[in-house]
């Protein structure tokens, strides 16, 4: 008997669309843990975007990430497509998605990625200057500026500073205007005399598109293509010899800006918070960093304890709490037979707190990543399978370079008096404050 012939059986879960959606927007981990306690893992949520079966179980996550990619589509394309553009990698599927990833994968890996190391370090050192002279600063502001500049430089190069700043502002505005509700229901995509969240987002998006277009025009007219991601995209051809349209380039670049800067900034902010609430961990990290010469950025990024700090931060604070796949065909998920049209969601925010996998999961303990390795179904801050984050290596490298650089050279004091907890931003989860700190000067 094939999966198609099995009688549908679904896990239990909370009733009501609005209530459940608002709960998981507000505090996904609390909502998920409450539903697991009540209904078990997996459970079914009738979210505004459609029914979703959520799980944190490695055996079930394996069925999703290890399954045939052609059995799954991206989730909520009708809601997210108008936001990011239908040419965004996040929206593509099947052969088109595969060929897009093949084309872009090298742009974020290997030597091309390492070529950004010195630039990343310079950006961090430049951005931290303002913090050195300030009474205090918000770590999230610092990290947002750093990661935005890193991604803008990677995408647009550093040829024209004015243009770079313009792109930076346009990109930042797009991210700022992406209210969480826009991602959860298409009904929020309405116009109201230029004042609705959708109007504001659309305006920011149009400004960014215009900036990208004018950059492409400029490059074409000067015959100076540059060596950044924009140039690689503009000159790249698929295996059948066809090239990418401008609209498609815009959608992809906006996706990179979107997916590739706020995520890293939030993760680096969490790392600074955890390190400064765990002095013994910070001391060990500093000791290991001191053994590396200042100018050897690549070696710095390879320090095992630094990499473990990055991993442990993303375990405790997955920036994307769960990833979604829409079933094109029925799927047997443990004891359940789920029909096409339902979505399944491997949830890092549950898997990363599994006591069997991670003893004392509430404890920030980077050592766990030096003691053993975890399977891609136990540790998944970058999602998994055929849609795993294309920027995962780039982001991990960037985090190591930037954290390593500033922690090797400077000392900080955490000024937060209350615990900082995760809160929803848009599709991401971030710290409840910007994490206020003071720079105490050079490290001894
Ligand atoms: C700490 C930083 C980051 C985190 C936590 C993160 C996380 C994620 C997650 C969870 C997904 C969904 C994967 C899935 O569905 O299985 C994703 C997809 C994606 N990310 Fe990232 N990401 C980060 C940085 C970046 C960077 C730096 C870039 C690019 C420069 C990037 C570009 C993308 C793209 C294009 C996708 C879509 C992949 C696809 O659908 O095939 N991300 N990311």
C-alpha cells in the first residue's frame, strides 16, 4: 500500500486560527512547549496561513529534511511572495530552485567567502569606534550596522561610498518596514492612503528596486562590472545558457539583504549577551583568541572555542524558530498520515531544547559542541535539506570574524539589569532589548 492510499490521520492541537497564530507570533517557544505538553509532539496548529504540523523530534525532522525535495513546496507563497518577490529563492521550487542554488552556492562559500574576511574585520573595527567614545551603546545597533555593511559590501562591492550608503539605507528601510503581520496573513496586504504597513513596505521596496536598477544601469554604461554578488548575478548564466532577468536579480538581492543581515546581527547580539553573563566562558574565549596574531583573520575565525560559542548561541537562540514545508503529496510522519496541502514544520526552538540531546538545555555551554557533534536533525539553526540556508557558512564565518575581532581587542561591560529574553521581530526572534553595553577600552 502506498502512502497515498493510507487513511488520513492527524495529530491533535489547539483550536482557532487567530488565537493560535497570535500566540505563536508572541512567544513561539512558550506556545510550542505548551502545545507539546497538552497534545504531544507532533501537534497541529491551524495558523492563518494554513494548517501546520509542528515537530521537534529528530526522527520526524529526518523524514522532512531527508525526504524527496519534490514532495515539498515553500509555505505561504501567496503571503510571502508579494513581500520578497516571486523570483526569490525562498519562493522557488523543483528544478528551478535547484538550478538557482547551484548558480549561487559558490558566491557564499570557499575562497569567495574568505575573501570577505578582512573587509568584515575592517567594518567591525570602524563601526566600534563610535561605541568606544560613547557612555553606552546598544549591541543590536552596532551589530546591525556591521552586518548590514558586510552584506551590502558583499552584494554591491565597495566601489562608490555614496551609493553604498544609499543602498544601506534603502535595504535597512525595507527590513524595518517588514511588519510581522505582513508575513502571517495576506489580508494585511492592503493600501490605506500610503499609511498602512503594506503601503510603507511597498514604498521601501520600490526605493530599493530603483537603487538596484540604477546601479545595474551604471555598471552597464561604464562597462565596469565589479566582482561582487550583483556582478556575479548579472553576468551569470544557467546551465542552458539563459541569464537572469532584472526583476529576478532584484528579488534575489532583496532576499539576501533580508535573510542575510538581521539574522546575523541578532545572533551576534545574543552571543555578546551570553558571553557577558558568563564571565568564565568569556575568559576562556579571550585566552584562546589571544593566541592568534591580530592580522590573521582566517585563523581567528577557525578558533574552535569561538566556533563553539557561535554554535551554542544559535542553539539557544535560533533566529528562525521553525522552517515550513508544504506537502505536495501525503506524508507518513511517525504514527500520522498527513495529506497534501498541510505543512510540516521542523522547529529548532523545540529540537534545540531537547534534554536527551542537550543536557541542561537552559545553560549556555559552548563546550557541548567540542565534546560531541550533533546530527542535522538535532541541530538546525539554518534549517535543513534542500532548502538549508545558502548563507550558513558565510554567516557562521562572519559571526566568528566579527565577534573574534572585537572580543580580542576590547573589553565590555553589560549594562542590562533585567534578564534579556527572546521576542518576536518579524519572521525572526531576537532579544527583548538592544542589549546595552559599555566599551571599557582595549583588552589587556
Ligand atoms: C545567523 C544568520 C542566519 C540564520 C540564522 C539563517 C537562517 C536561515 C534559515 C532557518 C533558513 C530556512 C532554511 C530552510 O527552510 O530549511 C534560511 C534560508 C535562507 N537564507 Fe539564511 N540565515 C542566516 C544568514 C544568511 C545569510 C548571511 C544569507 C545570505 C547572504 C542567507 C540567505 C538565505 C537564503 C537565500 C535562504 C533561502 C534558501 C532556500 O530556500 O533555498 N542567510 N536561512
